[in-house]
C-alpha cells in the first residue's frame, strides 16, 4: 500500500499536521505541498489524503 498526503498551508499549521499524520502511517508515506509540486500522479498511490486550512468558511483553492 502506498499513501500520499497532499496538502496546502498558509501559515504552516496544516504542514505540521501533515507531518504529524505521516508519523502514524507507513514509513514511505509521502507528504506533498501542492505549492511545491504542481504535478502529482495520484494513480501511483492506493490512498490519497487531502489536507487544507479553512479561512472564512472556505477551504484553500
Ligand atoms: C482570519 C482567519 C479565518 C479563519 N476561518 C476559519 C473558518 O472559517 N473555519 C475554520 O474551521 N477555521 C478557520 N480558521 C482557522 C484556520 O483554518 C486554522 O488556524 C488552520 O490550522 C490554519 O492552517 P494554515 O496555517 O496551514 O493555513 C481561520 C483562521 C484565520 C486566521
């Protein structure tokens, strides 16, 4: 099983959460900041976890 955590963060809270979550998942779990990686092939993964912060009721684009 391969897992990926794809996240977006404004001030770093979601990034810290993604890294904390990774520590509970298999060692090869990849945390990816969408701002740094424009192209991710999610077909390569069995599980895709999405994370982002909410501002004024809206999740980040
Ligand atoms: C101006 C402002 C508006 C926010 N609006 C919401 C909101 O509508 N709903 C919510 O659940 N959290 C809201 N939050 C909390 C953020 O989503 C939360 O602090 C998040 O962990 C920030 O993550 P980031 O630093 O990765 O962007 C808001 C925070 C700020 C500063």
